[in-house]
C-alpha cells in the first residue's frame, strides 16, 4: 500500500483551469492607448474578433512597415488622429440574405491593430479591427478571441457587471 501511495505522489495532476470571470452583455472598457477613452462595449460571443468604431481610416507605410491612421467614430469623440502599426489585414465576410441567389458579397478588408483594453481591473492587449460602427449602439465590439484573452464568460441577462475600468 505504501508503494502505491508513493507512486501516486509522483503522478502530476493536471492544473485546473481558472474559473472565468463573469461579465454582462455590455461592459465599460477603457482604451489606454487611445487617450484613455472609456467606451460602452458589447460582449459578443458570436463574433470572432473585436471591432472599434473608427473613421477616416487610412493605411500608410512607415519605415517599411504598414501603419494606419484614424479618428474615433464615437459620440463625443475628439477630432484627434491616432496612428498604430497594423498587425494584419482581416477579411470580414458579410452575412447575405437567405433569399439571395448567387449574389455573394466580397469580403471586406479591415486593418487590425494590437490595442490595450482595460476591463474592470484587467488589462490585456488584443487584436481589434477598425471599421465605422457609428450606426451601432456600441462603438466597441468584443469578440470571442478577446473574451478568451480576458478569461471571460458572458451572462447575457446582466449588464455592466464589472466596475468602471481601473487599470
């Protein structure tokens, strides 16, 4: 019996994954690299990537690398221009109507930047694509990849469960 216990003490047990933090369908998120702006965000498990509402999006080359300049397209946004190195270009498929026959829209190309986001007291760098979301209620959409980065689970029945961002 002692040898069995000794053997069992050498077997490594798998580490249990940390429990996810439960957030509501909507949360406040700060953007430290974008003037510390605090935006209302929609936590969307059905979207893959995060999207930030931007306008005047213009790509350019700096020192042989691809960059983007843009302004926030949010209510009460200043007219400040931000510049970030492009991490990649995403191809976003648009949903087509079910009754359309063979009309398939070409994917939209969007610049993706790595941005620091602050949710509650947790700061993470996540990929965020830039697109004009000014016609939507929430200027920031947090998709599944970013939710994983934050170790987040979403309760769609709750709203604004995290404290105001404090990173």
